[in-house]
C-alpha cells in the first residue's frame, strides 16, 4: 500500500529524485501513460447530470472521454498523462457536483465486478434451463405417459445435470467450506436438496419412474441464486463506497536532522526526534513544542471549536491541525504509542463487543437447518419402517420433503427487502455500509449527536459584523485577507458578502499564534487573539480588532448549524426517541446549541472515553443507541453504539467506524431512514412468516407421500414470488 | 407424435439462442449501469460516443 502512495512526496524530497528507485521509475513510467481516473459523484441522479458531467469533462483539455455510471454514481475519466484527479474534482465542484477520488485499489474493484458477472451468468443459465424443463414438465403433468414421459424426463435430465453442476457451485462450495469448518449453515440443506433431488430423479428416469424433480431442483437453484445475487449487489455497492471513502492520507512527517529536512514515514520516527509541522499540516506525533508559535485546531480531536495557542513547551497530540506558523516538535511518542493509536485500540475493543449481533437471517438459518434435516431424515426412517424397507420410496419422500422445505422464500426474504430498503435510502442520500445496520437502526430508541462538525458545519461565521463601523469593517476585512486562519478566512468572506471595501494597509505581517497586524493611516491596527490585541477575552469564540489607541472590538463567531439539524432533532423527538448531545466543547457553546435545538439532555467537555462510556452506560440500561458523529474523538463512541452514522465530510477514521454514511450535507434524511429501517424489518418478519406458512401447509403433504413435482413447483414459485412482491411494497 | 422430433430440438435451439444473447449482453457490460442507460435513452442530446 505505502509504495503506491509515495508519489506525491517525490517533489518534497530532492535527494530521492537524484537517485530514483525502481519503484519510482515504475511510477514515472505509469504516469506517462494515459490514465483512467475513477471518481465517486454521490449527487448525480438524473438524465441532465449525465449530459452536464460528461459534456463538461470532455470539454476539458487532456480528457479523451468521460462516462458517468448512474447506478454506482461514479464517473470514469479517460485522461491523457498529466491530468490529475484533483483537477477533475475541481472541475466537477464548479459544476456543483462534489466528487471524491476512488481508492486506487482498482484490482479489487474489477474483482467485485467479475464476481457479480459470474453470479449473473449462473443465474441466467439456471433461468434458461428452468424454462425449458418447465415446458417439458407441463407435458408430463398434463398426462404424458410411458415412452413419451420417459423421453421428456430424459431430455430434462440432459438439461438439468450440467445446469446443476454449473449453477449450483456457489452453494456446493459454501456448504463444503461450512462442513470443513464443522458447522451446518443454510448452504448445506440447500446443496443436499439439490443433489438428492437430481440424483433421485435421474434414478427414477432411468428406471421409468413416475416422478422426476428436475424442474424443482433447477427452480430451487434459480430462486436461491436470485437471492444471492441481490445480496451480493447490495454488498458490492456498499463495499465500493467504503473503498472510495477509505483513508487516502499519507502518514508522513518532516524530520529535522541537523537542520536538514527529511521526509520520512511516521513509523520511522523515534522519541527524541525533531519534527517540523508546517502551517496547514496535521501533527503526526505526540510531542512537545520546541520552537515556533502558532495556533492549533483540535476540533477533530476534542470537539473544541476555538483554536488554542501553541508555543514552546506545550504538549501537543497527534491529529491536531497546525494553523498559522511553523512548529518544531520534539517527539515523545510515535506510532503505536501515540494517543491516536491508543484511540484505535479502544475502537478495536468496542468493535469486538458489536460483532456479537446476530442478524435476523442468521437466527432464521440457525433454527431452520437442524429442523429440516431432522424432518427429512425422520420421514425417511418412518417410511422405511412403514413400507418394510422400500429404500426407493422412502428416499423419494425424503427428497420431496427437502425440496418443499427448502428455503427459496427464506433465501429471498432478507435480500429482497434489504435491496429495496437500501435502494430507497441511497436515493435519500444514505449509504449502508454494513448488512445488519438496517436491522440495528430499526431497534434504536436513543439518539446521541456530536456537536462540532455533526450538528454544525464546523465552519465558524462572524455574528456581529453589523455592529462595526464601515471603517472598522474595511480594516478588519483587509487584515483578515492576509491570513489563512479559519476565523480570518470566514471573516474575509463575510465582509465581502456585506460589500465591505478593504482598507489600504501597509506593512501587513502575520504574527504566528497571535494574529495579523499592519499600519493603517499611520495607526497600528491588529486583528487576533484577545491578550495580544489587549482586550478582555470573551467566553465565546471571537477575534479581536484593535485600531490605533481605541478600545479593541470583539468580533464574535458562531458555528453554522448543519442544514436539516433542527428538523432531524425535532423529528426524532416527535417519534418519541430520547435525543442527547455529547460534545467535547466548552459548556457555554454546548448549552447554547442544545437550547437552540431544543435538546434538554446534554453533556460538555466529554473526552472520547467519556463519550463511549456514556453510550455504554445507556446500552447497559437496555437502550439502543444511534450515534451520529464525525470527529476522531467520536470514533470510539461510533463503534460502541448499537448503530452509527457519520456525514461524508467526517474524518476517514470516523467514516470507517460508522455503519452508515450520510452523503449529502443535510441531516434531515436521518429520521426518515430510521422509519424506513423499521418498515424494512417489519417486511423481513412478514416474509419469514409467509415462507413459514407455506411450509406448514406443504410439509405434511410431502410427509404423507402426496407431494408431486407439480405441487413442489407450485409451492416454490408461489412462495418466492409472494415474498419478492412483499419486499417491493416497502415505502 | 413424430413432430416432437422436430419441435423439441427447435425449442431447445431457441432457448440456446436466448442464453447466448444473454451471455453476449453480459459480456458487453449491459447490466453495469441499468439506471443510467434508462435515463440516457431519454436524453435530448445525441450520444455520439455510445459505450462499446
């Protein structure tokens, strides 16, 4: 993995270019070839999108062709050398489509495609055989006798045998793997039924018997393969989505050795090394600041929105973002010992606890497998005894029982509903990453939100610009333009939106960690932290403006609410769910946000462990918790919760930890998703009830020896179709 | 009943034809993007670079 990610570092490491390694030469050769860029475009949904995206991309220089796949919401770009994914993403952004680069693990993706085609081919062959055998069977059912019947059975056998051998392979393989591992799952009775039915029918055909179950055996294969294919497709879409969201960040650091900068992997760092962190970079290790002044954005780590001042002797933790000035950090812990890594360990522990969840399908399979075997074998035994040792007759009954009980409907019951539900949720902008997430979401009775980045957009906006005079606003705008600090960027943008004219400044200088200063009309003007400007610090996030000797003015900032947040909270409360807000931010900011959204239950200054502890305490009381969060500090809580959702803007680690990813910016679809999941679970239960009902009627018929191939075919197709139709009712 | 000797091979051949057609569509990737293809056919602008 790491080799493929090293390409961007070449320019940062002149020595590497002087002596290119074999890997880099190979990469250079690869870069000269026309490249295929794959991007995920979650917002593409209509015919107009196809024209816009393809037309505009193809108009870009260096791009040969672009093809949008609307089903997977993915665009594949055939570009000449030199066109990068970043350029294409920027172009798509101007068109109004946010795009994410796909993991370059192309290999695994084609692997998935191949599997899908393979299953579809087997399904097609089974369908073809089923129809042909059925034509012949209809003739037998309507009264063909003697030589004609035998001939029809023989032709059916010639079609069925290769079909079963080809199309049944997925079941045989899984059953064999299960037997080797010492467990009996769904695949074993399925394989047994298919093989026994085919074998018995072949024997009957060769001996001129009355009943042949070739149609049933092939039909069974067909319906079960259909279920498998649906199941596979749902998982393939989720998996490719998880791939595209996979971490692309390279864990690299700039090590200072005798004043020489050296680009190394974080894994190579040792305690005592000096590391340079440039503004905008993420701190790769735990350590102590040795040199430099700056501000750190720890919002992803702790949930605090307010950047903190960083100067010599300050302890810093991995994951914080350096904002204004370069920092030299002495490493105290790297790699496995960093606080980030300890968090990953906590996540792993929480994950183990969650894996104990058994899905409805597993529960059904666990009950089903033993029962079917017992029923079928006891039928065999009883009929052996009743007929005084007629193996052929007893085996016939046994095969008929296996075929009739076989879980055609059971195999379709869950995949059909999950496909319908995840399709609906995908259109609503939610991506289900985990198969059982839908069922777990349905059980939720408590919703816990994170604040920063989840209920809010994570971007501060100035609140009281109107209170500034036009002059002050102009000065503030001009000063803010000179900095890349997030508060300054936001201030500059807001001032521009208000139509402020930036004042003419001289000697503009950014003082890392403090703010920006300049000379305006002979006076010194400053924009920055309270103590630097000489102001009284407020309890809310604020930047302070000092113009000459006048008293400094505070510009207050507040985080913008994520669209749909208020609606989502209100809807969850209306559904009777307990809504909580747990944040790492200061109590003032959290209580204000809670009051704004009408949440009475809130907790502030929560450490990552506190968040997961709170959730575990709730779950110990029997509550089922849905956690919605986005930061590194949420990952443990996301994993500990019964089910978790994170927005697409969240950190990789959080998205990986959560079960469902929200593709759009709005939180509004969440309550709707919960409602759909409840409905879906209801449909799954109904489907189980339907297939169970068919068995109740059909099994006694088979046991007393009255089952004919016609009854088997009818029971099988009617139950499968009912189940599929029931799944489609999902609204 | 002699007609069966003709009709059965004919029906099997027709079925085979269907299976081959299915195999061909599968190879050509016609099931990769059912939703997109459904929308594409309704577009106003002419698709001068159809897939394939």
